[in-house]
């Protein structure tokens, strides 16, 4: 299995049927990891369908928003995906963003790390192989005497969205890795070191923890054509407070809502097929275990962009 995959967004591809067809096409072309974001859609529902349309690729959520579901509901949905896929699920969990949770849904996002720790504990209990009935209480959540009708046959990998090193350390303690978005290569290297150090501190093996990196990627005949599209792909992230803090901590300067070409290429990949392969190699060298390529919102033809990713495998 390779370390290259793709992550899908509901916008720009078309209908759910079109997304599933494209995912099956990419798997046939050799993609080994197919992930689904959650933004105006339900990631676990899409993954259930994707489990039936694919045969071998890892399928994952990147991420499922913990604030909009009780962990019992999410664990039951994950158990179905795990069963339908024949044991191919990677469950990515995250807190999502204020624009959705606070401004859009009126939810509170206080103590996100504490909440994530408790959430993972409940989900883990329900996704323990063979565990049909669980009894677990945390400060915020309760799952006592409840049933999982289809418990998994193996421990389902859980990875956590990590925009800060507090989340990275938490993942080293309770999860199986992290999923990163808009991370520089230097940041990935530091995250790998932090995962290893924190895992060792709590008696875990950091070598078992995986880094999944979502990387905005644009492939064109000329680099000069690709760079403006990569800039458009990252533009939306630059307006989000979580990402603004992450970028500032990693030496990326946002001026008048944009960043320099040098910083842009620290965050993503743009250029010819050969230049894209070089960029992928650089992210691998930095410490990413799996690269999830994303065309971003700037691509005028999203399906064509994903098909270009498949050509990177040849």
C-alpha cells in the first residue's frame, strides 16, 4: 500500500453519486487512501456508501465534528462503516471551527482538549472488538448499559485533527495519530518529534502513531499556472482564527489576507507532474506517513484535478 491518497469535499464534485464514482475510479487507478471531509454533509454517511463502492483503499473521515454528535451516535455509525468496508476505516475526529459550531449552530466550544479526551474514551469503549455493551461515564458524557449491535473485529484507528501542539500531545496519549491541514513541512517534522516524545512519556510507542497530512496540490503543465490556483485553494483557510494562529506559530505571515509565494509553497504543492512528485517527496521526508491530496476550492474542474492526482502514481 502506498502513502498517497485523496480527500474529498462535497462542493465542486457534484452529487453524492458522482463523488462515489470518482472515488472508485481513483481507487482503481491506485489510490490507497480515500478520505471525506465534513462541511455541509455527514462524513460517516458518505463513508458508508464509499465502503460499498470501494474494495481495498483505506477510507476515513477528515474529520467528523465531535460537537454535533454524542459519541455513542458517532461510534455506532463508525461501527457500520467498519463492517461494510471489511475493516478499512480510519476514524478522524476534530472540533471543527467556530464559524460552524458557534456562529452557525450556537454551540459552545469550551475546553476542546478536555472534551476530545472524554469523547475518545467513550468512542474507544464502544469500538472495542467484541464489546456489545458498555458502561462508561465522563464528566460530560454517559454511555451506561448501552449496546453496539455490530462491534468491530479489530481496534478501529482513531486520529485527531491537530492544529496546535496540545492536540498533538493528546493524540499521542489517547489516539493512533493525527490528521493535519495547512501544515508546513517544518511543522510536520516538529509534530513527529512531539508525538514520539509524548508517547514515550506515557509508555506508548510513537512509531505506531501515524501522521496524515492534507496537502493542497495543483498539477498543471507549468508552475506559473499552478501557483495562482494553489493561492486560491488556501485563501479560505487564512480567514479562520484556528489557522491564523497555527500559521503565525510556524512563521507564516498573513498580510492583507494573503501570504508570500515562499510561504505558499511551504504549505502546499504546485507545478508539473514532476514538480508535484518532488513536493510529495519533501512532505514524506518531513515525516508525513500518508499524504491526502486536495485540489482546494480554487480548481475550476475538481474531478479533473483528482484525476491528475492519479497520474502521480505512475
